[in-house]
DNA sequence: GTCTATAAGAAGATAGAC
DNA sequence: GTCTATCTTCTTATAGAC
C-alpha cells in the first residue's frame, strides 16, 4: 500500500478504508461500476476479499463512500471558486476550467459524474438514488450563480440544467468519438458565452 | 409470438430471427445491453435458449443484428426527411421533431443511440466498434445538411458534432433528472436556433 | 427449427482461522 | 484487522433429443 501524506495521522483501519475508496473510485471511473468486480478491487488494493468486506459490507457501500467523498470534494471546489472571485461569471468560468483540465480523462473515460449517473439511470433505482445527489449539488451551485446574476429561481435552475446538459453532451460526444479537440473547443465556446 | 404484418411473407426462420431482434432491441434499450441476460430474452420472446442460440451465436451477434437494422432505419429516416424538404434547415427541424416525438422514452430510458454507445465507450472495444457506425451515420447526415447550408467540410462536421452533443446532453440530463419538460423546452430552443 | 438438460465459469456474499 | 475457504446464485456456452 502506498503511503499518502494525509494518511499519516490515520489509524490503520482508516488508512485501509481510504485506500479501498481511492482505488475503487478509479476503477469505477475507468471501467464503470458494474464492470468492476470484487476481484478487480482486490487486485488494485492488494487486499484480500475478506478484508475489503470487513471495511465495506458490499460494493454498494463502497459506492456510497465514494459519493460521500466526491460530495465533500465538490463542496471544496465551490468554496474555492467562491473565495477566488465574487463575480458569478468568473466562477462559472472556473467550472469550465475544471472540465478543460480533465480533458484527457474525459476523452478516455467520459465525465466522472455523468457516466456514473447514466449507468444507474435506467434500471438501478437504489444506486441511482446514491449517485444523484452529486449531480444535484452541481445543479444547485450553478443555479446559485445564475441567481446572483439576476435570474429568478426557476430561470436560474433552468439555466443550470441547460449548462449541465451542454457540458454533459460535449463530454459524451468527445468520449464517444475520442475527440479531445472537440471537447476543448466547445467548452471554450461555452465559457465565452457565459462570461461575455 | 405476435404476428407482424410485414412478416407474412417471411419463412418461419426469418420470422423468429426478426422476433428475437425486436424483443432484444427493446430490452437493450430499457435495461441496457449488459444488464440484459439470455434468460431475459428467452422470457420476452417466449423462445427457448437453444432456439435463440440457433439463430444467433451469442449476445454480441444479436447486437450486431440490431445495429444493422437501426442503420437501415436511420437511412430510411434520412431519405424521408430529404424527400419531404429540399431545405436543410427544415430537415434539421425534422431531426429535432423525431427527438420530441420520443420524449417519454428519452425521459425514462435516455437516447436509444447515446445510452448504448456510452455503455461501450469505456471498456468494450468490440461492442463499441459495432455500435459507433450508427452514431457516425447521424453525424455524417447532419454534416451533409450543414454543408448544403454553405459550411466547408470541416465546419460542417464540427457543427454536426456540436448539434449531436447538445442533443445528447439534453437527453442525458432529462433522463438523469427525469424531466421531460426540460427536454421539450431545450429541443424547441435548439430547433429555433437551427431554423432562424 | 425447436426443445430440454447440463456443464463450466464468474460474481457477490458469508464463515471462521489467525 | 487481515486472511483463506466455501457457498450460492447468475450467466453463458454446449450437447443432444425430437
């Protein structure tokens, strides 16, 4: 197990738990949730099945842990963006920049949030319920920025949905056609439209 | 087995084959490809596993049959739209109308083409190769319309990708948030932008 | 062309030793 | 906390009767 700097003060059990979450998060992103088996997680973590089961009852519990962590990360992003600028337009630009910084991964594996949500939207109501809050937190934050720009609540939400949709579409098409160039150009265009 | 009018002149073997394709197509759409088992197809068709295997070597062969059929259907749409109007803008509006007519299904199960493509884009290179041509055929047809509107080849293709992206994004978000109202409004907006 | 039956593998879940 | 071993279920693949 590689030692991470922020795990120095964790108890052994917490370290292992964190290690499982991190490796699973990567596997779920790269291969998808349902395509990732317990054996895959065993191999990636170097731990036994029994040990993983000790920390997480089942695969769903791992997913829950991952989403909880991603939600905290998202809140962290929002906080940073809000502190970096008082101007909502600039904050929306930061959101676009995050996508641009992930261009390689998005080309290869799609949007980390979108592909996971899409995997559960059809016929996995339980997993869908676990994942949706992450999507909703972005929706709410984006809507907040549009509110600050003067839109009423309903309009702000629609604009947030619309932006989410555009970004998801660009990510989906760039992923399907393996075209990073398209992703960058479209996101730059969206960024311009938002900030003008 | 329900008798379909266009199967009257088919041999029994062809009828069965067609029946398997149709039922599997619905299952793959509603539940996804990997979530659909042979048992599901058995139940939906009312046929035995041995019989299905007789007509299609495996699940992948069924998928190939479905994509081939969907490609023919797409070509059929293109032909109709081109015959209905000489104006590329109107043709693009027909494309949008098709999406609007599928609003209920898209809200419930996502875009039939997009969700299938997305399922294979991550780590299913073989199935990805089978599905992509369908996506490409829409890309090519849309690009053709933008060409007719005066764009050079590169621009026309980019505009086609851009439109595909917007539509996929709207479908994805409408599906994730189960919001048909959003889908209709966004597609209407896109339609207006295209035809103005 | 259609069926039943079975084999062989992979997955997740569980039990118990250290 | 961590491991090995087993159990059950699900899924695909195959063999052979009618």
